[in-house]
């Protein structure tokens, strides 16, 4: 999650028992160096003392975590259990720091996330070569890909904000994790990442959402090529992908069928109207998918196919194509995936290998 830099200095922010029905759950607000601002993690008191997410690995974040724990009467080494909503730096970042602090630590994460957490590196997270292959297939010019690659490799030289750790307990949908006196239900919610999980406390209806639902933003959804060979039944010989936006919208539809009382997100305070937050996240992407479809219709002339890059240019004429292209391009590709699944877009391949999209 890189969206620019911002000062890390933050006052101590501990929000005790922020949900009255769960007096053992406290919110610790830790600084990040990004424009997204601080990250909210959660301490569940009891045996075992449990942290949900950990903040970035930085001096400022560690100091804030130590101070927050001390304010609640604990030390780093007292933490016995960590539950990771997903592998991004402001969530995984300090897990290994806590392990080195001397506690007997168990780390829980979704099974689909465990391999990335255990072999995390900034290079693997950026996945530059595979992303370049994806973008080239969707029409991004070679010279722009080269410029963006240079910037991303420069970021990698100065990225100490996260490190790998061992996952003792891979979990899946429906598992229960003990956190103090609470038994938390695991909900698999792919989209932002493939193995993003949510934690539901069924007695009170509280839902911990990481980045899946936030109080002040909607997450970007990932899209990346899988190592599998192309499906021989696909006439276009496309590589299989994790398709984040269709997965995210499906996750939201599943949540819509359930009832929650309060959402504890990683950013944006506390959400006391969960149903509205779910609808607003859905609407955010529905509007953008409509814009993608309209842009495709405007650009198409006769039977001419349109690249995702042409749609990106139409939608974001003022954006910096080097610094601001990546997540927006993933959204365009994801929107085309949704439209294709709905039978509203047909895909062909040009002689030079670029995928072309046609309105139906």
C-alpha cells in the first residue's frame, strides 16, 4: 500500500473498550508513512493476549505499539497470539518484531495468505515482472511500463516496512479462533488480497474487517497472473489470474446477507452502520464499472476493439501515468472482468497480442 509519504509522528492513541459490549477489545492507532494515514489494530485482552494486525515495521510504529500496550498494562513480550487480516505492510509489518520480543507467539492467517506471509519480500509483493506482463497484455505502452518499473524498483531499495514471519495456524472460512474469552469466526473475504479474512464475534455482531471495509475509503482490489498455464479451452490463451474486483463484489454480496452491529476497520474510526458501509462500498465500484462501460462505448467505433489502457486514458486524463496508473489500471481490468462475466463485453486479441474489448 503505497500512496505517497506523510509524517509518521502521532500522539499516543488508545481507544479503550470502544464497543461497550466487548470491554476487552481496545483499538491502538499506529502511524504509517503513507497518505492513507494511521492504521488501527486491535488488542483483545485475556488469555491468550491477542493482537489483530500489527502495524508497519518502523521506529515510530514500534514506539506507538509499545506505548499503547504499556498504557493498557502490557509489554510486547506479553502478546501470545496474532491474527493477520492480510499480508500488507501495515498489517503484517511488526509480527516478526513481536516474535523477537521474546513471547511464545502463534500467528494466524488465512490459508491462501500463508505462503506470502512466510516468504514475504517487498520484491514479491510488488511482483513487477508479472504485473508488467499483465499490463502489456492490456495495452499499456512499453515505454511507460519501463518508467513505472524504474520507480517501483527504486521504492524497493528503501522498503523496510514489513518482513516475513511464520504462520503457525493457517485458517479457512468458518474456523473459530480463540482471542481471550472471545471465539471469533473466520470469514474469507477475497478482493483486496486473495486471502483477506474478517473476524466476526457472533454474540455481539461485531465484525473486524481489516481493509475490506473502511470508515474513510474503499480498498483497491488486486489482480495478478497465476503461475498456471493458459486454459486450453480459452481461444485467447489467457493466463489464469486472481481477479480481485469480481471476488470483492462477491464478498460484499455475501456480507449483505448477514447482519452486523458494528464494524472495526483498519482505517477510519468505527463504523456503526455496517449495512450502509457495505452498500456504499458496492455502490463505489458499481459507479466505476458504469464509467468503464461508458468509456468503452465512446471509444469503440464500429467493430474496433478498445484496450484497457485506452479506457484508463479516457477516465483519468489528469493522473500521472507513472505514479498513479497501477491501482487505477487494476480497477479498469477488474471492471472489464465484471462486464465480461455479465455478458456485456467481448474480448478478442490483436495480432500483436494485446487484448481488445468490444461492447455488446
